[in-house]
C-alpha cells in the first residue's frame, strides 16, 4: 500500500520547487535589462523597498499589531 510513498512525496516537492523557480525567473526576467544602468537599478530597488514597506505597514495595521 505504501510502496514508494516517500519517493512520491519527494517527487511532488521537486515539482513544487521547479515550478516556483520557473515562475520567479519568468517574472523577473523582464526586469534584468533595467539593472544595467545605475539610475534605473536604484529606481527599481527603491520601488521594491517601498512596496515591501507599504505591505508591511498595511498588514500591521490590518492585524492590529503594535503601531509605529
């Protein structure tokens, strides 16, 4: 009944990892040319940092965690 159970579990885990890597590579591949110039790379990094701060503050406010 459980013949090859862990092999099957590992197969699904590898499938999940490869799918996740494929999605990330396809999502960030169009941004690669923007990192060739310093001005656009700073702008892209600033956008990502701002988005991360925005999401963090929004979730903290929604969950009622300690205010800043």
